């Protein structure tokens, strides 16, 4: 979607980019049939291209929809649709932008794109429209990454987290940290350049100020893990004795035969991970090998992976055969998981209830049903959703880290400041920490894009779809 209102509130200085001398075009809507398809053009030749491929009785006016005909290089009509023109700098990319809204036939979208390419545009690369927005100072790099996160969002919480990142709040927070370090560096530089006129800041005062910045960085760093869970999903290990119905439960929740199901014990030898989107969150369901005491070497290796998955997962989904008396393995697993967040399902209720009736008081709230029953599956989903809602969550309205790259950059800054702080505490001259301060400033600049090199930008924007 276009942003006709121009730059975000966290505007950054534009930086030169030779490739913006070219005009680019791409289909901005997903492949397949739909009500409409959008072909987007951006660059210096946008007006000329519009004049060649769009025919209308009315002249194009910025931010006004104009009805007309889209034609090919020979003037033949392709479709009738709407044209939206955004004049630089009041557009998503900061350049002249044209959007052609045509009927959602893949053939119509393709022919419209070919017409734009024939008129002088070249095909855009992944994320090139957003990259141009970054180069023209419309958004910072962290906000640009939020665009990709918003497109990839699978639940409402991830949508809110990504949308919050678009506001530029993270960049403002990081710029404030960087400003504090810039001020210290300037004081040190002034004392070195004009020793007779400027008094050098005391090591004790500098150490206190660095400690304050480190504390703010540490607070921001805590948002990464919780933000990652919102975006990537919560790990849920499906565990239980062999033949309890773990793989059947995974398949039923996904609505797909993802895991092999067999009556023979030990069929599942490796972990299988799949994603399940709930309304407000995403789950990473991990189907595991059945846990039992007597297993051959290959099955034992699968059980070791089950143990690791259970240890690392945020939630446990314990599946027990309700139709049989509880085995030693089942009782041991139920006892082991009582101290953590879990959902317990006594499965195979259609075959009996001996296991369910023999459960301990600690499992009084366990679910009883069958993975073949829609009501049971709904109860499992609701129980998992309830656990997630009562768990600690991130305040999505506050600035928070959205990607591992951002977390790494922040960690690099903190390490540099740790060296500086230790040097000052050890009694080193204050001017010796200048290099550490510069490294921290550089790392924070990489987070927002102020210090980003082309290799980093290529890696980030390669994640985007073509047309965004």
C-alpha cells in the first residue's frame, strides 16, 4: 500500500544511491486471481511512462484516482482501470510513483508490467521500493525491516508488533542513546584539542554516564526474546509415551497428514516441527518420539531429541492414552512436567477411560477426548491460547527489537561500552575510551541504518518480496 503522506516521524537524512537514476516497475500484489492487481512504477521516468501506457480524458493529479485505459507499446488496450500518481517527495519511495489498479487476472497484471518495462522501466528487485524509501530518508532501516515483518505476520500480535516498528520509535530510542555517546565523545575531543581551555571530563563522571547508557541498552535488549516469540511463534513440544497419538494430534491440528502414523511403537524417530496460527499468536508444534525405558539404539537417539525439545520448548503438550492403565513412563512424564506450563490430553477416549480415571489430582484439569473429535481439538487450541494469554507478553506499543540483526548490533554496542566502563573503573585515562565509544556509536548506527554498508542492505532487502 502506498504512503502518500510522505516520511515517517523518524525521518533520516537521504543518502546517495546511483541505482535510483533508473525507473523500476513490478507487480505489487500476490500471484493469482483476485479482484484487482496493482502494478507499481517508481523513479525519474514515471511521468513519461504514465503518458505512454495510460490513456484518460483527465490529466493525472497527485493523490487522485483517475479512470482510464492501460495500453501496450503498440497502443492496444490491455484493460480499463485506475491510475494513482504520487509526486516526489510525497510518496512511499520519495520518488514519483505510479500505481495502476487493474483487474486481478495474472495475464492482465503481466501485460501491464510488460507495457511499463517497454516504456522504459526495468524490473524491480526484491524490496527495491522500500530500499529507495530508505535511501530517500523516508524511513530508517529498522522501520524498513518492520515492513517485511508486517508482510510476514501470521497473527494479530505479530501485526501489532510490526506496525509499531513502522512508527520509527526504535530508531528514536537508539538515536537518543547515540546522542548521549556523541556528547561524551565530543567532550573528550574538545579536551584533547584544547587542553588549556577545556577541562577533561572526570573518569568517574564518564563511567556513571556510560553505566546509564548501558542500563538503557540492557532494558531494550530484553525486548528481543519476547518480540521474537511474537513473530516466530511459541515452541510447543508434543510429548508422551509411544502410541499415545502425538503424531495424530499434530496432523489433526494442522489439518494435514504431516507426520507418519502407525500402530507400531517407535515410528517417530526424529522431531517434526510445523507452525500453527492462532488468532493472537503462532505456535511451533514439535512432534517428538515416544518416551519409553526400553528402546533400541536408533529409537533411543530419537528419545534424546525428545528430551532436548521438551527442555527448550516454552510449553508442553502431554498426550497420554486414556484407554489403558497409566504406564510407568506415562506417570513419570506427568510428574516431570507438573512444574511447567503445559496442557495434558488423555487421548483415545473413544476406546476407554482407564488411564483417565487413574490420573492423580495434579492432572484433575486434564483434557479428555479424542484427536478424531473436533470438540477435543478446539479444546486443545483454547487451552494453549489461554496459557499464552496468561504468560508474560511484550508491550507492543513500546519500542522493541524486531530482528536478530538489531539484537546483534545492540549487543555489539553494549560490549564496546563494557570495555570503556571497565577501563575507566580501572583508572585508565579518559581519552583512551574514545575508540570504544566510536565502536558503540557505529554499532547503533548499523541498527538504524546510519552506518549500514551495501552488503548489509543487500542482505536485509533480499528478504522482501518483489513489488514492495
